[in-house]
């Protein structure tokens, strides 16, 4: 499948009769939309001269203070002057890559990793090297082996990109002990860490994990976003960076978009000032936990033997691995025919891995739809297994070419 | 003055006692803010699930149709599928430069040219070559001479960047005859034209000029924005590009920011659907015309002999040239001390030209403040002339180093 075919696939997947476990869209309808609308309307009427005007390239000063309060929930102590507001965390990722990466430089990333990051790294011709992960997140020993090998090969490693908490796409979380070890390795091998943390506050059980940035303010650039805790359509994210990097980020942001939207920034500022945002995040957590439970229950009950999957403690995603001999990408059109959609795993690797894997998300469909989607998916897999059993191989020929998912896959 | 000094200067310039003729901020307070707020509030309450959600990377389909209606006012016939919505026209400029320009490539631009474009070109290490202009805009003969010379030198010209109508910073407009000739030259020398047209609908006298894009859909990429016709804080701009370029733009936009804000896009869509936007533009035109008149009257009455300036037929800016021997950049701190601010001309050139020039804008201050600002500025210039007369030279020593204006200068 080439990119255009994947897009076509998603166009079909968005039909109402298809249960889409493919998208990563937050369930924004859970927000009190009347209140939100009233708040924004009043903001414009009262303060439109500011909310509709150009702003500074670094972002609204008061909002940057509020962002520091949000990060404090994960143990991060930061100063508003080191925060740059960006058009989603994606823009921060783009600007950081623009600043640091020359063509051919190595960027390390978990395998699998966030598709939007891989796309950005590719656009700057970075050479992505994946580091193995398991249920406890990135494996420090694998990281060290990779660093040693790359050093021996004389390669330049610009940074490690990681989503340590409730990872997209794998749904796993880096353990506390591994966080410590990761920071030690970063210091020892003198590498920068880009900590991308969109889901950190969406844990289902415990208090928020301590961010990597909480324990290293010089070697970690932290990326955050309100896309999942407030609303993705506002496109308000941020980077918290060491001072020297921050200055470069502001100049790069200015060159890229002049300044962020005051309209969006002030909506967030107002929301954080006047609305019960902590309680709203709690509601989101309960909502997504119910959906995660629905998905895991259905998987436990329905999936044929040989399938394995992760058990996320927060965030949006489960990573499912098919039995030996099956191919998630080749299977995708047949799943769509059975009215269920997922994202084939190869999109989350820069090196062609992930053929047996898929990302299935529980963030958007309601619990009953999730159960129905898993039921259909289990049927498709069983069918593939029967075909494999009968003919000794299925659909590998249909699975070739480029397969970057489109923008629908966040 | 280095960049940080310019920023410090602008910080002082924003004090209430200073008349700032420096900024390019539209006067958004002229919008009916209560209605705008009510409209947005209702939009969120009714359709928040869309307005607060991720969108496609190309931009909202209905908005792209409306954008075609807006461009039709300038004779442009376009299809919504060839429009990409961007974070202000600045993002379009950034993405286009990213797609086309390799380090060392030549980009042609009027001299003077828009400072935000020069910043973007510099960030991609383009080599900007300025082409002379006069009251009738870019001079075709100068363009042809430049093209011939560059061809002889074996240089690669990637595109001509032009603001043909009510130019920023010079306030001049390319004549109809020169538009025809410009398109002929573009075809003859096989170059692309980036037509940046933020002010096209803000003419004070006649019907809108016919856009370059209206007469060449293959060689012209048109950039537009709602920053001046609705509100800059929404950050909604666009590019209209030939089909092959459009596809690349969408991929680049996706990599840069995933997608534009639905919140902003749907606010614009709703505004264009439900509000009297043509009448509002007419109101903006009357408002800015009154301010342009106030500025030109004051200049005619108060400026000392030897100063010359342009007479804009629309837009936001007058370009003023000081008498021989004066230096606008060196004079800037002394003007601030006299409580008037402008942008020194050197920021609008990539080659160090513009020392005797300045941009003075009439878009934001009210007419009385404009007159007062010009009065103060005339006093400062007279003082400089007296000093020059007495000592034979003023302040040249103070005027060295980098001088890129900050984000305040749109």
C-alpha cells in the first residue's frame, strides 16, 4: 500500500458502519461545550482587542506561567521564560529537529515510535535508529548497546526522542528505575533527550509519573500539549528547553509562523483561569479508563491464541502483535471489509519492522463500539489463521511499498 | 544595534507615551467584538465536537471554498482543492521556502521587501537578491537585468517573491502594465512567482487590483491571509498553488504542525457564512484611509525639505527617505527619546541598504496620534539636520551590527 492507498483506506474507515480503532482523536465531546463556548464568547467580547491581535513569538506570558503549573504536577520545576508556546507539540518537534539535525544525523527513537515524529525526522533527512522496548518502556541496555555501536561507527547522535509515559503507539510506560538509568546514560554518552509527554496526566490508577525533565533540566527538552487534556483543535502545545535552546526555538518559531494564535492561547489561558480543569482531566481519565477496560476485557475474551498485546496504564493505545505468519498491513483491507479499522504497525517504524503489529486505540469509540470492533477484529484474525493453516501463507504479496499513515493517525 | 537592542527599543516603543509608527498591527478593535464573541460562543456550543477536534492537514474543505470566493474579488479563479490553509501566510512562505530552496539558491525580492519573508529566506540560507522598485512597484527592466546577470553567473533562481499591491514596507503598487510584463518575464526566464497579497482588498479608492495569479495559474503561487481583513490573532492564511506544489505543501504542513487549528478555521468559516464581511472590509478601508490621509497631510505640512515619501493607495505603510547625510537607524534611539517610533529601513533589505529609509505605519494609531507622531518625527529630523549642518555628520558610529527587527514588525 502506498500513502494514497492508506488515505483511501482511512476515508473508508471513517464511514459510520466501520468501527475505527485507528484514530488517536481525543473525545472532546466530553468537555462542557456550552460552558466552553460561553467562556470564549465572553473573552472575545471583553478582551477581543488582545485575543484577535498578533502576539509575541514566544507565546503569551501568563499562559507560559500556567504551563509551568501544569508541569509541576509531574515534578517539573520550570520558569515561564524557558517555555515556548507552539502549534501543538508537533511544531516544537519540527523546530527542534530543524535546529539540531543535519541530513544523515542519527535520531534515536523507541521501536515502535510516534508516527508524526518519524515523519518530521524523515523530512529533515535524519537517520532514525530504533531502540528496543518492552512492557517497562525503552530498555536501557539496548540503548547503551546502540550508543556504543554508533560511537564505534563514528555516527553523530543528535538526540533520543522518547514518549516515556503511556507511549504512542505501544501504550507502555518507562519504569522509575529505567528513568534514572536513562538519564545516567544520557549524561555518560552526552546526548540530548526529547521527552514528548502528551498523555502523562491521563493515567488510570496512580499519581502522575515524575517526568524525566523533573530530574534533569539541562539535558532534557520537554514537549507538552493541551490536545489531550483540553482540546486538540486549539493546537496549543509547548516546549520547555534549556535557556540557549529556548532562544533558538523562539527565532525558529518566528520564522515559521510569526507567532501563535492569540485566539487559541487566550482561550486556554481563560480556561485554566476560570474552569475546573483538574476535575475535567479526572473525568477524561475515568472516561478513557472505562474504554481501556472495555478493550482489554474484549481482547482477553475474544482474541485467538497467539495474539499478544500491551496493557496500558493510561493514554489512548494498545499495541497488538499477531501470531507468527500473519501480516497486519496485508490484513488491513480485509479488516475494513469486515468494518473494523486499525493502524498497521509498520507506520511506527522507520526500518520496515512492525509487520505483525498494529495499533488499536480506545480513546474515541464508546465502550460498546470498542467491544464490537474487537469482536470483528478477532473474527478477521481467526479467518487469517484458518487461511494460513490451509494455504500456508496469506496476503504477503499485497503488502509492499511505502506506508506512511496520513494525518488521521495521531 | 543588534537584534536584542532592537527588541529593547520596541519594548520602550510600546510605552503609552510613545507614538508608535513602527508596528504593522491591524486595528482589530474596529470589529464588532460582541457579535464576534457571540458567534464563536454559539459555534462552540453547537459544533464544539468539530471546532475543538483535529482537522485535515490541508484545511477545512468549506473554508477552502470560501477562500476561493474571497480571491475571486481579485479576478482569481481557483478550485478549493488547490488551496492549503496555513498558520498565517507566514507559514505558507516558510513551507514554500522549505520545499524549493537549497542553501545558496537565489531568491529575488523587491528592495525593500517584507521583513518576515527575509527572515524566512535567511533561515533556509537563501541568497536574497533585491530588484529595484519605484512608485509603480517592481521595475521590469531591473528584473530582466538581474535575471540576465544571474543567468550569466550560473546562479539558480528559485523564485521571485513579491508583494505587488500596497507593498509592505514601501506602500506602492505594481501597475497593470508592469504586471503583464512581469508574467512575460517569468515565462521567458522560467521562474516561479510567489505573490504575497495581504493588503489587496484594502485599497482606498478603486476596485481591487487584479492579482498576478488571475492571469497565470501555473507559474504563480498566491499567498493570502485573513489577518488584515478579519483578525490577525486567528492566524488563518493560505496558499493557492499549482496542483503538484499543493500536494507537497500539504505534506510539509503535516510535518510542521500536523494540522491547523479547527478552532480558528471554523471561526473564520462561521464569520464568512454569517457576518457581513464585505461591509466590514469596507469599514476597514474607510478607517485606514482616514489614517493614511492624516499621515500624508501631516507629512506634507511638517516634514523638512529633503525628505521624500510614498503615497500609498491602500494597505498600512508609508516609506520615508531622509535627506542625504542622515541615518534612520542611528536616529531611532533619538526618536524614541522624543516619544516616536518607526522601523529603520535596513531591516527590509538583506544587503545593508536602506540606511536613509524608514517604514512608518498608519494602521494602528488614531488620526490625532498619527499627526502628533509625525510632528515629533519632523522635529527629530530637523534636529538631525541642524546637527549635520553644524558638525558635518551624525551618529554613524552608533549604527552597526545586525539589525533584524523582532516579531513586533509585521
